[in-house]
C-alpha cells in the first residue's frame, strides 16, 4: 500500500513538471519580455523581464528547483511600487493601516518614526515604519520555502475530518472539538475554500487556546452563547470596544453556535474577499493589490505580520500531511528597486526630523498624493496643521511637492506648493524630532525604464454569438464561459433557471450543475471549464482536473466531467488542462 502511494505521488509530480513546461507558449523562439496589462495573470516565468521586475525570476526558479510540483502564476498589478507603499502608509496618530505587536524582536527601525511609541488597538501594538512595510510587502523577500505560502491560492475544498483533526490536535478545546472540526470541513467543501487556511486564520485571530470572542461565555454579562471565530467586525479602540463590537456582530448575524460562526465567517471571507475582490491569497487579504477595489482598502486586518504567519501555518499543515502540489500567485509591481527590501534593523533608533506647517489659502481642499504629481490618496483643508517631513526645492509639473503628514487625519504623502501663489504650505517657524531621517521615509526616485521588447500578441477574443456559444443537445445544454442568464433568456424567451441549490434565479452568472427548463423540458447546464460549479473559470478548476487525472482527488462525473472535456472528447487529459490554462491566461479561448 505504501509503495502504491509513493508511485502515485511520483507520477503526479512528473505530471505537474511536464505541465509546467508544456504551458509555456511555443509560438515564438524569442523569449517574451516586457510589461503585460494590469490585471493579467501569466504563467510565463521564463519570459519575465529581469530589468523591469528584478530578482523575481531567479527566486521563483530557486524554489521550483527544490519543489518541481509547485506552480507559480504571475499577477501584473500595474501599480507603482512607491505609490503602493505611500498609499499603505496612512492613518498616523489615529488608526494606522499597518500595526505590529510590540516585542523584543520588533523594535528600532520597525517602529514608525511619525507615530513613535504611541500604542494602538489594545495597547500592545505599534504603527509599522515604512521600512517594515516595504519588507513585508516586497514579494521578493518572501519567495522562499518558508514564506511563499502567503501567496498560495486559497480556493479548493479538499479536506477531510481526519485531516483537520490532525492539524488542530495540539490546540485548545475551542478548536479541537468535533463541532468545530466538522464545521471547518463543511465550510471548506461548501464554499470551495482551503480548509487549512480557515484553521490558520482562526488560530491567528484567537491563539492556541482561544479568546473571549471564541469561547461563547459572552462579555460583562452580555452576548452569552455568541461566537466570532474570524473576528469579523471586531474593530475599535481598546479591548472592551473590540470585544463588544465583535460579539455584537456575531449576535446580529445569528452566530450562536460554533458551527454557525465558522460557516458564517467562512461565507463572509469567501464572498466578500475571494469572490468579490479576487483576494484569493493571504497576501491579497492583508495588502489589497488585486485591482478590484481601491488600493489599501478592504483589508482583513491591520496586523502587518498576518499573511506571513498564517502562510507559515499553512506550510506546516501541508508538510505534516505530505501534500506537496500547490499553486502560488505572485504580484508584480512597477518601478521596484533592484535591491530586495531587507528586514528592519531592530537595534537602530528610528527618528525623523520635521518642520511644523499649516495649510493656507485653500478655497476648498488640497489633494495629498502618493508621489509627486501622482495618485490622490487624501485631502487637506485650509488651516490644517501638518508636519513637513521634507521640503521640495525643485518643481515637478509646475509645483513644489512637499512630503507631509497631517496631524488631524494622519494622511501621509505629497502636497503641492506654489511659491507666491494661491496654494502653499507655510512654515510656523518651529522644528521637531519624532521617534530615521527624512531619507527613511522618502520614496526612491523613479528609475528610467528600459525600452520593452514588443509584446507577444494575444489572440482577439471572439464576440459573443448566442447561436454558437450555446449548444442545446438531447439531454444537456452546453454553454461557453461568457454566457449568462440574460443570454439564455434572449435566445429561448421562456426559461426557468435553478442554481445548484434548486433556487430559481432571474439574473447573473450560470454554473455547471445549474438546470434550465425550456418548453417544459429540463436540461442540466454544462459551463465549459467550470468543473466545480462556482460559475467562474479559475486555477481552482485546473487543480480539480489535475487531482482527478492523477487520482489524488475526487473523480469528476456527469456534467462536471463534461465541463472538463474541453477538446470535445468523452474523457479529459492534460491537453484539456493546458487548454484551460491558456484560456485563463488569455492565450486561447474555449469554444464549443
């Protein structure tokens, strides 16, 4: 039996290695280089331009050399690195976007020089410095065997009761109990979300032995029997405020059992983060650079270490279970420094000098930007006090751009100044030091970019055609990924559509396993490529197909099997997998 398992795993590893090589486009002998449009997901590691994205390629290859069954996908954010940092570096003095827990390993340059030793949250958290932010956000600093799991694709419900029982066996009774274990398994399968990720997130929120928000005992006599396993809605200043808000949220949503809390919280994470905003990795949930919502908004938590620590837990769980096939999604930023961001020096003091100033002669408001003449990230009002971290002595776009932070809102960025004009920041004539130098917070000047090689042309996506994109057969109806309810309604006029739960829908996306009634006959819907029935075509479908082929996962049957047979055959194989990946990457498009 053991020998048989080893053979299966070996075959699977060889299969993945073959697929990784096979997925590289072969239409040109020339290595593809250059930038791809923002929002593009690419598998082309070899074609990554090291001048535009320094260091990524070699780091990925170093990991792949040790783990041939790791699949890496590149996500082109289209975002400027310096602007990303500045946009995340906000909320000083009020509610910083990034905090770290005070401890012996996190001192010195970890501490924000603007906020100094000011305590936040429950009094044990400090605002993270720009150095710390750069270190935790720079993907290159985490493309290694230990930290890369914060980039793991979180979709996929493939856990059993025994799997979860094993990984929680060393934790407190709040998690190591039958109700919690079964709820995690059910949530994973119901919402197609990684079960080990759910465990890691719960432990990150409540620790080894649980907390007031997870024990069901209420708080100060209120909220007895309420549970909030994911700390959703648990925000505020001070422990009491945080606990009350979290338990109130649980009560309002009917989370009056462990099972209800885990299922309900998992649904929020899946629908509000993964599905709606493509925050399908731990990294994207902490640092929202998916492009589906404004930068630095809709982030799960302030803890700057969250993605890394939860990723380490994921790695441990998978290692203990002997699971080694993973998909990682790596974000690419524009204008990154050649040097990889390093861990802040905890033994060096982090202070910064500043000049007191005030906004004046502003009729409405003065925009604060992430870079000189860059993206607006806030606004200052007339008479508002600021700290001037660096005065500009050269003009960009007709303005002097001073690096400032607002004393009222904590907004950090660049404000325009016109000497002798209507808009200016005037000095109050006093200076101070807060507990770095100005160079610690000044973004690196943009480097001139090399001329990119011509882009490898992608095929033009065909226009929607209801005559060819919907195929009604004797006992089933096949549709292409772009076909929705409105399209069926337009073609067949009188239709009744039910989702996988049997609920009648009247708009929106369709999924494999849905049913449509046309002229009193009901047909199962097969959405080509949607092998898990969640209405979307993603790498989660790729994973399910690979697991089915290698017999390491559940066998696909009926309409779900037909959704995987993209080449028109009665069975599917690695050729269908390549076809699906090409569709996802935009190098080919599924047809009927």
